[in-house]
């Protein structure tokens, strides 16, 4: 095995072991436990966006739509039909996946900022629809019935640690899938579509087909994250799962960390989620949306000085360190 690959594998395993043991250190600190859970959940959503926006090059500002559809599918199945969340998971994934394919057919005919605007318009239209749709609770939302806690019902009331492991497990599964995707034929074709769509078409491939596949994979991951979110908070309304801020944050996590990279969304979530949580505590009601100002500032800095995101910055530092250690040639 290549030495650098072995070192990377050992670092990943060591990091995973540390994360598995982390709840032992923060067991009696609910704020930190909640923040870690949110980091994992948002990093998963960032990975979902990364499949389409990072590898496929299709910048979407409407991905909150698929998160919300997965959340609402799970909530409606539970409240209206009494379906167990584990049994509802396939539908919570399938509904946003089908919706993404349907949305992608007309939207992928557009390019550049027209595609961005189209995804935003579709997501905002669904948000407005759900605020007046009484069958799904309208603007007041849906409260999930409290059931006996345990893995069977995916509800934990006294100790929230299982949600931590649930979010971590989802993140590991999705990240492993994205790693496989990045090294597969589909991943190479998606990057080719991102870099030169006309060249891909000239070789006999259909860019629209591969963009639709990326959109479907991305939406499926968002739907699964939506189900986990519902079981965690036991309440949803249109603003909390379909609001524009969800779509913006998901894109920011990947862009800040480094879009088109495996660990970019993880780094972005690890930076932005604590910033949001601690700024909310520090400024309280007197500083509403301060976290959004910080996000905006960070994005401007990244766009101006480090377009490759935090991953690109770390790679540059590592490269500089290697060059400084290299012996000088006489």
C-alpha cells in the first residue's frame, strides 16, 4: 500500500475512534453534545450538496427543498399513518429523490446563474405551498408524537447521546459513499461535466443524464438527513426545514471547506456550526443574524484569497512545510 495512503487511512481511523469516544468526555455537557450532533448532520448535508455542486459543478441554492421533503415525509407517515421511522426511511429518501429528478429535467436546460435562480424559485415555491397546506400542518407545523424511547422508535428523551451516534453513523456512511463516487466512473464523468460540458457531449455522453443522477443522489442524502432531524427535534414547520437559510447554509459548508473535495463539507461544518452556536449565545436577542454576517465575511475572504476553501489552504500549508524540510540542492 502507498505510504501516503496508509498514513491517511490511519489518520481517518484515529479521528473516527476519537469521535466514537467523544461522548464520554461531554456526557454531562448537553450544549457541546448537541453542537457535535449538528456538525455531523450539517456535514452530511454539505456532502449531499457537494455531489451536485462540487463534483457536478451545478450550483444549487434550493437544496433545503429536499431536506424539507424528507423531513415532512417522515413526519406525515408518523403522525397520519403511525409508520415507524425506520420503515418510513425508504419513502423519506424516495420522495425527495423523485422530486429532484422532476425538478432537474427542466432546470438542467439552464446554465450558470439561471440554474441557480431556478433552484431558488422552486424551493421558495414549495415553501410557500407548505405554509398554507393544512393537511401537513400549514405554518404551525407538525409535532411528532412522543413514543417509548429506544432505537426501535428512534427516540431518546433523557440521554441524547444516541442521536450523536446516529448522526455520526450517517455521516460516515455518506462520506464513504462520496469517496467511492469520487473514484468511480460516474465521479470522473461528473468532474468532466463540471469542467467542460461540451467536450463530454462531443464524446457521446449525455451531460443531462449524469447531472440528473448526481441530483438524485444528492436529494436522497438530504432526505435521510431530514428524517434524522425530525426524530431529533420531534417538531417541524416550513421555516425550520424548508426555509431559504437551510439551502444557503448547506452550500456554504461545502464552499467554505472546499467544494469538490471529500473532507471540505466536514471542515466547513466544523467551523460554521460552532460559529453560529456561540454567536447566538454571545449576542443573544441583541445580535440576531450575527452568524450570517460572519458567514458572509468568511465567504468573501475565501472567494478573494482562497477559492479552494479550507482544504486548499491546508494543502498549501502542507506543501510549504514539505518544501521547507526538503534538503537544498547544491
